[in-house]
C-alpha cells in the first residue's frame, strides 16, 4: 500500500509542477499540496 501511495503522490506533484510551468498557479499549487498529503513520507491522510 505504501508503494501505491508513493506513486500517486509522485504523479500528483509532477502534475502540479507541470501546471505551474504552464501558468495555472492555483491548480498547480493544489496538486502539489494534495500530493504531499497523500504521500506516506509526509503527512498522510490515510494513516
């Protein structure tokens, strides 16, 4: 389960960075925050 959460978190953070580069600041920031919340390394909403 931890590996799946890492993969989802990585995808969300990368998507957020791509959104920031494209100029969508609010969406990019939201994706990065959600990615950090989902990731098991930081604050996880599932544990």
